[in-house]
C-alpha cells in the first residue's frame, strides 16, 4: 500500500480527525500523542523497506475547531521523542520533537508546517519523487489526504534548514 508520512502526524492526527466531535467557538480538544512504540515497516519511500519506532518521549495533540465545528488546525507538540529508523543493518536514531501544525485548506488540501527536528517522507504518488528526509529547520508541505490509506500525499515540499537523506544514510 502506498502511503505518505509527515512525522508522527500522519497516523495520529488522521485518526483523531475522524474521531473528534465538532465543538463550539474555537474549541480546542487536547489528547496525548500516540507514539509508534512497536517497530513498523514503511515501504515505498526508499528503494528498500525501512523500520520505524519511537524509543521514548510523549506529546500532546490539539484539534482546533471554528464556531461552526469545522476543524481549522491540528497542533502536535512532541516532548523529548527519540525515534529510530533501521534498514540494511544500519540504524539512525534522532530527536523527533519538532512541533507540527496542520491547516486544512478550503480546496481540500492541507498546509503542514514542520519545525525543528523531524522526519518528512513521501512515496511520490503525486510528484513521482519518493523521499525520506530527516530535517532540522522549517518544512512547509502542501498535501492531500487519501482516505483509503489514512495518509497525506505530497503536492509540494519546501525545506529551510538542514536536510539528511535517510535513504542514503540507511543504504
């Protein structure tokens, strides 16, 4: 199954997006951030499968609704999350605590802003350019949610700061 991932947001935020109940004026619904504590194999981002796991940490996720009960923002605040990627006998351990904000747009796309240490990955379903990057800085993604996979497919990505090609590091 082809999927795109934006840090931890893809699984946790998508799950809450559909499970949350609309609320009144700029209502904020906070919940604990769901970590991926069991090893999870991700395919399609590199020419080989990559195993992902959160080693430690915590965080909060906040859904923000407007006066009509529409979701207008998702804020993800990781706290001390250390994650690990492995493939081909190589391992990369990194700080995955960069905050993420997701802004649903009227045209059905999502504007995603990732700051600090995080990973950003896309299978290239729309762009034709799969990648798996570790970033330290600001990343702005425009994506579209795929309800069949539960993940976002990237339309564009702009990174400011240091970017490490994780496929290269794990090859």
